C-alpha cells in the first residue's frame, strides 16, 4: 500500500530551485531514510509534505488523498506528524504540558465546551495525563515531568519533541535529524524507541546525516542532491552508487 | 482641470515632506528590522527645536536655527539607539515595538511640558503666492521641495558612492552575511540613526514652515510615513520616496471628492490595503513561508 | 470616601479592559494595539441604544455584541499578518474607528460627544448611587475574572500559550491556529465592549477624545506592568495605573504648575513602559515559577 506519494514536486525561492521535480513513493511499513549533502533540499521537502511550504508544481498524496495545498494542521490531524530540525520544545511550559498540548481532538480546547461540557473535558484531561505519564516513562523523562522544558538538556528536549509526536497518535512520523547533537547513549535509546514505534505500525520517514545510524535502522533510503532525487535503494547499494558518491565527495573536488 | 493640477502640485509639495519622513523610517526598518514608533517624535523635535533656537535667548534666523536643532535631533536619535533599541536588539520584535510606543509617548509629553499644548508657528509673514501657468505656489513651498530634493539627492550619493552607504545597503539586504563580511556594524548603526533623525527632523521643519507646530504632529505624520514605507516596500529607500509622493498626491486630490476630515483616511487605507493585498509593497522583495 | 469609590470603579472597569487585552496579548501573543476601538464601540453602541429607550442592561449586551462583531470583522483579514504588522494594522483600525466617531456627526454627534447617558434603572444617578455602581462593577469584574480564569486554566488556555510560543509547533500538533486566534479576538473584543459600555454608563458623557492612542497605551501599560499571561497581572496593573493616575490629584501642586501634571504623568508612563521592556518584560507577576 502506498502511504506517501510525491509527483513532480518542485519548489523555488527567488531564483533558487530548492526542490526540483521530485517523485517518490513510500510504502506504509518500515523505516525510510532521506539523506544528502547540506542544502540538497531535504528539510524543504519535509516542509512541502507537511504543508508548511506551498508547492510550485506537482502533487503530494497521503494514503491516496491529496494533501498538497492543505493547511499544516489538517495534514497533522490526518496522522502525518513531524518534528523539526532545530528542536522546538515549548520552553516555557513544563515537560508534561508539552505532551498534554499535543493530544489531539481535545474538547477542552474549545471555549464553549469548557463551560458546556465540563465533565467531558475533565475526563479527557485525566486520560491524556495518564497517557502522557506513560510516554514520559518510556522516554525516561518521568522525573522531569514538571520541569520547564527550557531547562532540560538538549537531548532531553529532543525526547520531549518525540513524546509530543507520540501523544498525537500518528500513523506516519517525519523525523528531521533526530540524532543531531545528542550523545551515543541517547542515540541507542532513540533507536530502540523508533524501532518499537515502527513495530507498532507507525511508518517512519527520517532525514539524517548520521550514516551509521541510517545504515542500521533504515531498510531503504532516498538520496537528494541539489534539489533532485538521485538514488533510491538500500543503504548498502547507496554506498556503492557513483552518483551518490559524487554528490558527497564531488563537492570538495569542484570547490578546489 | 487647473483645480486638479493645483491639488496635484500641493500633493507633490506635501509628498516631498512625507518622503523625508519615510526614508528614515524605512532605513531603520531595513537595518534593524523593527518599526520605530518614536520616529514621529524625531519629526516633531526637529521642528520644535528650530523654534527654540529661533526665539530668545538665541534668536537665530531660521536658516541658522536649523543647524543646532538638527544636531540635537540627531543626538536624540542616537540616544534612542544607545539606551533603548540597541540593548533590546535581541528581544522579540514586540518588545521593541512596545518600547518604541512608550518612548514616543514619553517624548510627546516632553514636548507638552517644554512648549505647551497650543498650536505654534515660526511666525513668518505669509508670502503671497507666485502664479505660473495658472497654478499658485509660495516661495516657502518652492524652498521645501528644493531642499527635499537636495537632501534626497545627497542621500542617493551617500548610499551609492560612499563606503558607509554601501555598507548600509549591504546590512539591510542581508544582516548575517554583512556581519561576517567585516562591515563595521557600529558605524552603520550610527549612520542610520543620524540619517534617519536628520531627515525626519528636517522634514518636520519643512512641515512646520508650511503649516504649524503642535505636540501630536509627530504621531499624525508617523502614520503617513508608515503608509509610505509599506507602499514602497519596507526597507526600500526609493520605494519610500515614491510612497511619500503618492500619499501626498492622493491626500490632496482626495479633498476634491471626500470631506477633509477624512484626509487621514488615505494613509490608513493605504496601510490596510497594502497589508491585505501586497504586504511586500510595490517594490518590495520578501519571501514567504506559510 | 465618594472619591475613593470613584477610583475603585474606574479601576474595576479598567481591570476588565486589561483582562480582555491580556487574553489576546498575554496568552495568545496577539499584539492588538487597537483594542481601544472595541472599548469605544461598546461604549457608543450602548450609549446610543439606551438613549433611544432600550433598557440599560440590554443596551450593554448589544454593545458587547457589536464589539465582538467588529472584532470578528477585523480578525479575519488582520490575522493573516505577522506579529508587529498585526500590531500596526490594529492600531490603524482603532484610529479609523475614532475618525468615524469624530466625523459621523449624524450618529455620534462628532467631537461634541454624547451627554446624559442613563445609569441602569436599579442603580440610578448621582453621588448616592455610587455604592450601588461599585457593587455592580465589582460583581461584573469578579464574574469576568472567574470566567476568564476558567478558560485560561483549561486546555484552551494551554493551547493559546502554545500558539503564542511557537505557531509552527501548534500547527504541527494539529491545532487550527487561525481559528484559535479568531476566537481569542472575538472573546477579547466582547469583554472590551463590556468594559466600554460600563464606562459609558458610569461617566454618562463620552466623546471621541476618550478613545485615543493614549487609552491604548494606558491599557497596554496595565497588562504589561502587572504581568502578562497571568490572571491577576492585568488586575494588579489596572489598579496600580488608575490609582497612581488619580491619586496625583491629591498632591499639593501650585495651580500655575497645574498644566504640567498630565504631561508629566504621560512621561512617567512612557518611561515605565520602556523600563519594563528593558528590565522585566514579563511584568510584576511572573507567569512561570523560575
């Protein structure tokens, strides 16, 4: 089953083409990676998929429904949830509140419901708290539940972001450089969490620069260079592929 | 027909003054990325300080009184930066905006304390207008346009021929890159504030020559300056010039169609329409994320 | 004693006004600098309707509805703008509303204002009615405070803070940011209209001069000083600002210096705004512990 489908997706800024005629298909299972040198358009592609940028040309379908042109929050509620490259933990809220705010379809977020259905709001809040508590335990963040997220370490903040994604009951998660800037122990922990999520039925699509991590966790990868898709296959095949090698190393030769 | 031409001429005269206000405001926005609400008070202080120096105990003739007045106005502009805006440079834009609103209120009330709230004027004898081709214009008005043209021409030279001017444009274009390229940010800062203050102050003097002085003159003209800035594209100096002229002409021609009480509506409408339909302005170049 | 009651009433009304602005500015991060427009719309609507014969409590409700409707109409286009541009747009809107009050004499009697606004029947007019009006304002203010607090401590309040802190995250979490902002503006405008209507029926005479930028700055000061994003902050701010501005009357100032009092206060308020931004942007009551 095709979960995510991009056709001829193109996006330019001013004179620069950031994403150039990219077409790809993602199946609904497994962990897929998106790699490429800096500036190849990976994060832009994520922004396009999740609705934060509008396409210049092309079409994006998720679970066979067109999502290109829709608002980011609509896409998120369809089950396609993302993280950001620079961690965006809500620093002035507690860790617990960070997760609570991620719970979808909260009746309590509608002002009328706060007054008309107080019992239901309270019940939902209680259930969300329980769920958040469990997620915090899985992520080893239970002890810092009431700390302001801004006071956590960088690695912990990344976990908070992941925790938020989990609260949102996603069907597919887009992770933008999940291992950037964190220590190897945390990377181990993260790998286990991601694997578990995948085995629970959540499709994972991630951008990464950490090649060993990609090789270990991804069954298939896409490689981008200068906005174009240049490779699709397994990580091992990628390592032997001339175009991929050229993209990563060719830069240095041309620059000299 | 002559009637409309006269209105148009009046518009150009007013517009050249608005252009003086607008270029300073847009330069500050271009370099520092915030709207200085207190820019209007630079306009007012330029006018009022000239009045101060032209009266006892100094009693300078008007054209000499302008010099110390502009110097002090520039000092006020630099002080604004030194004590308020530079310390706040890393805060959220809202903090700067609120700070500049507070500053504007502070300075405006300062005018009331020093000079009182009544209408004042430079006391020049009203000159008879000269007539040519059926249009009327006074010598003062000719002087206004001429000096505005002179100053704006000077600005052109500064921005395109001097190193400092080019640095200013570079910073306005790309602040991060400019810092890396070794542009002296401190000099740029001082230059921007000095230019903005002098232009605003001189514009205020021109305005006061043609009309009069009152404490809210800064605020009223800030809105017009802001409309001009938005119309031409925030950060675009020549856009601001165009915007100023446009607002001046539009305001004066509108008198033929609407009640004069709604004259200010022109600037308001321009602001609203630009923000709604073309936030980058006519000449602006901004990119947008959703 | 009567004077003390008067100050408290004004403070309570401003507390409602400040709470309403705080919902938008403090909790959601919407820099609505045109909030006074809704205060004015509530005031004028209720005044005109009650003078036409409508019972006062009903006319006040209509004033609230009119303000909320105006808020909705402003929100839809204006909320497409980012932060400080939204601030300017709302400010311009408030000035346009004031111009409307000033120029549409057939409706609002223009600069002469509307005198003789009736008190609610059960309260009555004159000094003797002050305690009743005090009770009335106290009850309304308490009700508003409790209702707003209920909202801000609910998931709705939480999601507003998310919108304030990081709109992108809010969207990524599936929150319809635009819809939330619109709801916030409607709510804030509704309550501002209530405050305005109460004020009109208390002071019994209103004119366009009561709804200027100065009032915007005052209510902004209340919110920013007291502590934005908290429930008690705007209330504290309102009492501090109103008490300090009214208590100045008791200072023994020689009459020939009398004209300096108001502008001096203005300078102090402007300076306080600046200082808060420089030193403690969050205000007196902190939103988060530590």
